[in-house]
C-alpha cells in the first residue's frame, strides 16, 4: 500500500520532499493478557511496521532528488511507561529508535529524520481519557501547563521539523507535551 501511495504522489507532484509517519492504534491490556499473535503483533504492524513501510517507499525518491524530511510521530509513551500499554510503549519507543537509526544512516544524503512525541492531545483516539473522571484528575495533576494539547500544536512541531529551519536538527525527538515529561509533582 505504501508503494502505491508513493507512486501516486510522485506521479502527481513529480517528487516527494516530506514524509510524516502518523500512524497509531492503542488497544489496552495488561502485559500478561496481551496475546502476542493478535494484539501485540497488530500494534507493532500498525505503529512500527507502518512507519517502516512509509520510509521504505519514500526514501529511494528522496535519495534520487538529493534531500528530504521524515517526521515520525512517536508518543510520550515511547519515553514513559503506562499501565496496560506495554505494546504501545514498545512500539512508540521503537519509533524513537528507528528515527535515530535512520537519521544516522541518511543524514549525509541530506535526508533529515526526526520525531515528534505528543503528550495527551485532544483527538478521537484519546476521547476515552476525556470521558474518565479519574483519568482527567490524574492528567490534570500531571500537566504542568494545566491543559491538554491541541492538534494544531502537534502540527506546528511537525511543520517546524519538516521545514528548512530545522536543517541542523537530525535524529531528535521533539517532545510536545505541555511539560508532562519534565517531572512528577509531590
């Protein structure tokens, strides 16, 4: 599927300069309840292999034109651990590792690879959080700026990393989380 979308983009625009790998699913289960052949594998297939597929399809075109920007969407879950989310944490941590590895491998070819790690952002995927009073209380306590992220705030970070203004930023994960990962308050 990635190669078909890439071929269509190249046919329509003649080139690909930017790839944003924004894929993700997040089913929840305790680790010992996680079925490796279904939930675990699906999480890796979508979250990690989906990004890898996009990179494999686009990088040859970027090499051909002599430059490109790849922005992978990770998560603060790739940095912190969360209960009942071992597969999600592992997949988003792997996205951060993939970002570093590709950046190291491709930067001399003028292909910059970075990631954005959003914190809790008001999106349909996070809707269950906003319906759970206990989760709202916990997140409110742990959010130093006192609110959740908005999609446009994540978009702004992606646009920065995809721009020429970030030509000296390579292999980094920009955490956009309202200060959530800065510490825990007690």
